[in-house]
């Protein structure tokens, strides 16, 4: 079966389960996120969770490749009215759609994949000094303050809004693994993301590149872990060092299909841990 046919079939299966009012809410999931939840060219995390038996609506395509945390939470779509010389912002459309689906389907779980594009995507270059500048290559304090300031506040905003709809819902989120600055990109997907920024800043040593990514990903994960301690219904999933080999990655920031299968298993394991039983064993 071709990938497009497979995805159409699996999407229909997930949607039908989500809409089935006779099913327990433990089997139903609303998911919002980036390409780890919606990867057009191969199976992704959500595909594998649907295969396991969870009901997830991918028709509405809440997860979008390349999407940013800021857009998912606050909304960045805008329109310039040239005749009036003004600009309008359409507001938090993505968040409202997520909340609407939670209210409609009453799931027990919300999965959230966000921040990757804000950390090691096109924003990466803003956190780097040129290697010839005699300054620290990573603007660590600036990055730390951004992760523990605006990025953390955006995730907190998402958590609070979701809990305002269903106070007993559980939100699951991972912090990715260490991306690979190898310059690989794939047709139909933008890239490279990391090596381009490194090259512009004269950071050419691979060990140094890997160390920068490790520091940044660790800071992001530590922030998520802090949030999990602050909000009992927010559950952080640690994926660091799960995929150390480059042959496990499709390109710089995306795993191969088998990797996403393993990530899906981690989400499933966390759901089982929360519930105390496996909801997919019918």
C-alpha cells in the first residue's frame, strides 16, 4: 500500500474511533503539534498511536509540519489591509480549534509536540555568536531566559487553557532527542535547519556543533520537567539519547519511521502508567 493510501486509511480509522460515543474517553486523544505528529513523507507518532487503537482526528490536521509553539498557542496568521494601511491578526485560531475538539470529544488525553522549530529551527541562528567574534559561541543566558520565559509561558498558557475545558484531562509532551547537524534535508520538507545556521556563524567543528545542540535540548527538557512538577496533569516524556545514531534519523530534525514508532510506544506507556491499565486491550 502506498503511503498516501495508508495515511488516508489510518486517519479514517482514528477519526471513526474518536467519534464513536460508545468508546471510553481513555481511548480518545486530541493531538496538536508539529511534524513529529504530522510527517507527510512517512509514518509519524500519531499514525502509530492510531495503529495501536487510539482514536485521533487527523482530518482537521491540528498538527502541522513546521508549526511553531507561538502559532499553536497565540496565533501568528495575519492580513495586511493595504488600502487602510493597517494589519490584523487572526488570534489564537489553532488553540481554539484544539479546545473545541476537547470540548466536543471529551478525551482523557491531549498530546502536544511543540518547541522544536522554536529551538533548533530557523530561530537557532539568533542564539549563536560567530566563531571569530571571541565571544562564547552559544548565547546560553539569552537562550536559557527565552526557554524559561516566553517559551515556558506559552506552554503554561496551553496547559491552563486545556485544563479550563476539562480539569481532569492529562497533557503529554516530549522534549525531542538531540538533533543531528548533518545538513540533510528531504524533498517536500524544508532544510537543512541546523548546519545552515552553524555555517553562517563559522561553527564548523562537528563536536562543537553537537555540544551546542545538547546544551539547548537539555535546557528545553529541563524546563518541561519543571512544568511537570508544577502541574500534576502535565506529563513530560524524556526521549534524550534514545536515538544516538545518525542512521536513526531521516534528516537533521526528523526521525525515521521506526523511531516515531518507538516514540509512540513511549506515549502509550505513559498513558498506561497514568490509567493503571492498557486502554487498547479491548
